[in-house]
C-alpha cells in the first residue's frame, strides 16, 4: 500500500524571486518513490536570512534544507559548518550561484548532501529535491530497522538469561536440600537429586553449544568447508548418536535412502540431522518409531524428512516452532530438556543453502520435519554460496 | 501436616519444593501452569499455595492469583509467589509494596533457600482468613 509522507522543507535565500520560484515549483511536486511505496508531499517554509532560519531551527526540525551560500548576515557556509553539519537528522542541499568544483567539494565535506547551481531549471530542482527526499526516507527506514534490531536483541538476551538461570537455580536448590540433609543421613537417598542436577547441567551445556552454533551462523564469518557429503552415512551417524536413548524407550529406526550426496559443509549437515533426529526421539512415545527419508527433488535439491510417532503439533504450534526459544510446553513435554534453539538453527542453515524447512503434523499421531537444501556452490577464494552477508 | 500446592512450569522447582516440604511432614501437590494450578486448588483445597509468575505467559501466576481470590471456596488460600528477579528491570518484589497491587501474601526469590521456603510456608500456615491479602 502506498503511504503519503509529509516532509518539512526550509528554503533559505535572500532573493525573493528565488524563494518564490522554488516554492511555486515544489508546491505542486508530489514525487512517488516507487521502490518504497511512498508519495511525498512537501510543507514549505521560506527564510530571507540565516538568522531567521536559525531561530526557527530552535523549535522545528525540517527534513530538508535548501540553503543559499551567499546570505547578507551569517552566510550559508557558516550555517552549514557550525550548525547543520552536526544535525544528522537534517539533509542539506546547497544552492549557489558560485558553482565551482571547489565549493561543491568543500560543502560536501562539511556534510551537505547535494548541490544545486543557480540558475537551475524546474526539473533540476525537482530532481535534486527528489533525491534528497529519498535519502531522508531511506535513512528513517534504516533507523527504524536498527531500533527493531535492538529490541529483538534485548528480548533474545532476556530470554537467554532466564534460560541460563533456571538450571543454575535448580542445581542450587538440590545442593541446598543435600546440605540441609533434608532426607536424612543416607547418601543413597540423594542420588535422584544428583541425577537431576546432572541432567540440568547437561541441558545448559547443550544450550551453550547451540548458542555457539547460532552465533557462528549469524556472524557469517566462518568459511564453509565444502565437500561432497554422503547423506546416508550422515543420517546413520546421527541415528547412532541417539541409539542408546532410543533403545531405553524401545523406539525403532528406519532409514529410507537412495545413495545421495550433496556439496555442503559436513558440519552443517551434522547439525541438521542431529537436531531433527534427537527431537524425533525426545518427543516420541515409548515403543514408537523414527523414519528418516532422503530423496532428491525435481529442482535439484535434496530433501531430508524425519517422521516420528510422537505427540504431534497443533496448527498454532507449527506456526511458531522454528522461532528462537520457542518450546511447546505442555504437561507431556515439560520434562523434556531442550535449548529452544535447535530448530531456529536448522532454519538458518537451510536458508544459507537456498532451501527451506517445514513440518507436517497430526496432533496426537506424530510429525514429519523436513528440510530442502540446494548444493553449495564451490567458489575458490570467496564466500561460498548463500553465505553472503 | 498441611496440604501445599506448588505451581511452577520448571519441574525441578516443584520437585525441590516437594522434597523440602515433604521432609517437614507436609503433603505436596504440583501443577505446571496457571490453569492446571487453579483446577488443582479447587480439588485439593490447599492450606498454602506456591505460585510461579512466568509460566504460560509472563503474568500467568498473577492472573491465577486473581482467579483464586474470585473463587469463594478457595478465596482465602495463603499465596506465596515464587519470583525471579528481573535482571533487566531489577525489580525485587516485596509484600509491603507489591502486595498493594497483587492479591498475594508473600514473595520468595529463586533460587529458593530451603530454610527460607520452610519458614515462609510456616508463617503463611499460621495466618487466619482475615489476614489474607485478598486484594
């Protein structure tokens, strides 16, 4: 949807003819900035002297200033140097009859955004003002995104602090119970507390490991070591790592795969398999099954699908599951340890490989988590495919 | 022996309270969120209720406290809120200040020292209905 932006423009020129001319041209000028879906309307205010302009600046903030270099009292260059160069929220366009390359360089260095030589045609004025307005709006958009980014970071850190503090509280509580010998002098009776403490510490270790994976991904710093990864072998390795936990709960594995390989960083593929397979075991029912299916897609991608026979998800859960720190907590799942970062990491990885993630699920029957990946493009001495950041 | 209901979504917190209070001879019931806690309170009629703040959402515990105070049969249940000091806003709850706005009887900050938990529960058990902060 196109929105209308009103920008306040101050015109500072001692020649009445110029002031009136500029106002007349800009009054009917409503440029549409198609890229941003914006139409700009200008509110115009003219000043005969630098002093009058500076007085108005105390109470109002224009988005754009059309500033004449040569003014009777305080000059345009002085205003630019002493006042406007310090105002990052105002875009200055210099208007001058003394258009030399030297003036242009000098004013630009002092912070002017652009330069308009007198005499100018209406089109030249419109062109310059349009450019200035675009700059204003882009800068506002950038500031808005920056604020949003800070808020997201704030939320992330708040939740992270909570997630790190909970296991410490739990362990501290158990230690306190032991120190107070609440269950009597027999050491054996405290073993369940020791086991629970170890489990919480393990969960914390996993959270820290996931956090490091996430940081590494987001930094975009690490160069991918691309090689041909045999997916069947990678899947088997991941299944073996959870075999013990699965055996305890009588969960069986099936691996359906052609002999598929993909050009990728083996570490990335390992993270994806580990997250999907360990979730499929953790959130399964006792005696259930986990099926890993590896297939090629028509578009030359590979598809990894991991199906469990667990609790399944509601539509609402499915929507938000791949976001950071989202864990579906119900009476059935709240004992299951997890960092809440695993799926968001898989999603970020998939994006790096030009792919996507998703889940299909029937509540109460089980879920299939899938990811599609395109082969990484191997480029020597440059960032690999997808890691452009 | 008294009946204590502990409501917290962190299994280790309910486990901790269970061990500590059972060792003192109390009967301990647990629930994992505000709704389950409210239902359990109706059924169990606890003598004291321990209630976490942040469960299903950031104020699940407070909302549950308000519900308890509106329900005639369990209205006068002494409530001890289990809080985490908010690192960001650094707000420490106190009965004198926050009790004016929240219908609860005391606060205890996590990690909860065993001795403090037992002491606070004993204090709440000694309250008479007219001393309960029903808001």
